[in-house]
C-alpha cells in the first residue's frame, strides 16, 4: 500500500517535472529564435512615414519584432525606374538579411511589391520566408486613376502606351508596369521591367531569376475589389485583362500555365495564399487592422 502510494506520487512528480521542462524549453526557444525581422517596402508617392499603424499592429501581436521600413525613393523619387530602385533597396536590405540567421519577412506595398519581386529574383542568396504583397499591381496596371491624371494630365489610359512604350517612358516607374491589353505586343517588346520579370519577353536570366524567386517559403497576395487604384484589382493576385478588358484570373494566365517565373510551382508546393477583402481603399491596406489580422499576422512567425 505504502509502496503504491509512493509510486503514484513519484509518477505525478515526474509528470510535473516534465511539464516544467517543456515550458522552460518553449520559453528558451522563443527567446532565442524570437520573431523574424520584417522589412517593409513602400509604394508610389508614399514614404516610410505611412506605416505607423502597421508598425503598431506588428508590435502588438508580435512584440519584439525588429521591423525596418526602408526610407528610400520617397514621394516623387518613387517615379525613378524600377531597376534603379531595386538596386537601391537591395543595398539597404541585404545587410538586414545577413544579420538575420533565421531569415526575414517582406511586406511590400503597391508599387513596392514589384520592387520586391525584382529583389527576390536577382538576389541569389536571399533568405525571405514570407513575401507579403499588399495590393501590388503584380500583373501590371491599366486604369485611369487620380495618380495617372496627376502624372500625365494630357493622357488617358487608352493613349498612354504612346508614351510608356518608348525608351523615355521606360524611365518612369509606372511605365515599367503599364500593361495595355490592347497593345500587348508593344508591352511585351518594350516593358523593361514587368515583361522581363514575368518572362513574357524571353531573357537570358529567366531561369536564374526563377530559382532565386523560388527561395521564398510563402507568397501571400492581398487585394480587393474596392481598392480604387490597382486596375483591374485582380492584378494584385496576378489576374489581368484580356484584349476585351475581361479579367482572366491567375490560373488561366499564360505566365501561370507556363510557370514562367515560378508562380505555378509555388501553387503546387502549397505555398501560395490569396487573401481578398472588400471595403478597403488603396491607401488603407497598411492601416486597416482587419486586413492585418486576416491576411498578414499569421505569416509573420
Ligand atoms: C511596442 O509596444 C510597447 C508596449 O505597448 C511599447 O512600450 C513600445 O513603445 C512599442 N514599440 C513600438 C516600436 O511601437
Ligand atoms: C534591427 O535590425 C537592424 C538591421 O539588421 C539592426 O541594425 C538593429 O540593431 C536591430 N535592432 C535591434 C533592437 O535588434
Ligand atoms: C515586337 O518585336 C518583334 C521582334 O523584334 C517584331 O517582329 C514586332 O514587330 C514587334 N512588335 C511591335 C508591336 O513592336
Ligand atoms: C542578366 O543579368 C546580368 C547580371 O546580373 C545583367 O548584367 C544583365 O543585364 C541581365 N540581363 C537582362 C536581360 O536583364
Ligand atoms: C470579345 O468580345 C466580343 C463581343 O462580346 C466577342 O465576340 C469576342 O469573341 C471576344 N474576344 C475575346 C478574345 O474574348
Ligand atoms: C477595413 O477592412 C474591413 C474588412 O475588409 C472593411 O470592411 C472595412 O471597411 C475597412 N475599413 C477601412 C477604414 O478601410
């Protein structure tokens, strides 16, 4: 009787000790590993100052996360050609990656989502885990928006190709991803940025770029129908217009079917997530807590 009681007691003690050890283990692991650093790349006409809300959301849900909002090519400088911006951002971000043994996450907003793709495609030793594309015109842009009116007051979407698909036009960021569905040949021939990244125009670096890009662990594509700037809004998830301006979704796009830069591979790997939300205007994506909770938070571990 006495012996049995002793056995029961010591068994319980053993369980408690085990529990204590595993708790200590969890504390130890999370203090050593922590959350991966987050790098934020801004969009057209904005700057690092626009991300105070997003910083607050991350600090609340993942305290201690080291977040860097890269303060380069702000405001009108964001009109510089995208390859030039890729080089600039890369130089700023590379040391952050080197400091992060466990890797980093990217949150790239609007035009910044295209800059991030340029970085991921041309940096062979990047260590990006989640690439979060926050309302970025990933398949291009074709729409009359306030930005367009401000930039090119004498143009509308139907005639902007005259300017964009020239050597001079390609020195302006927005022309680097202007995708006129009625002048596809010209886009494919002239776009020095998006048509190359998408491998819509054959280029000798395509295979290398694809392999570099595929080092990411997850691609998260966030967008929604009330965006008001990204046109069509589905471009944020690689959908785009055909020559009738009917939106063809990602999975029926040639670049997906041909797996020209890795999108289909990511999908097959189970590493492609789409997150669509209604009721969010373009300038609100980074400042709307529902967007953060629904589409971003879980990928920042
Ligand atoms: C993060 O939250 C803590 C606690 O609320 C606060 O003290 C700190 O200043 C915040 N840091 C940033 C960068 O917002
Ligand atoms: C955050 O990351 C930057 C870039 O790697 C680094 O210089 C800085 O020391 C880090 N800050 C903290 C508090 O770890
Ligand atoms: C595009 O380039 C091809 C090959 O150089 C050429 O044959 C074709 O005429 C060009 N199309 C346009 C619209 O410029
Ligand atoms: C291919 O990559 C090399 C080295 O990075 C670069 O010099 C060259 O311009 C790239 N080619 C194209 C078509 O972008
Ligand atoms: C474009 O629309 C017209 C009229 O609705 C239709 O006849 C034609 O087949 C469509 N073309 C494509 C490529 O879908
Ligand atoms: C925030 O996002 C939610 C969810 O999509 C949406 O219903 C709401 O209108 C948004 N609020 C603002 C101010 O953008």
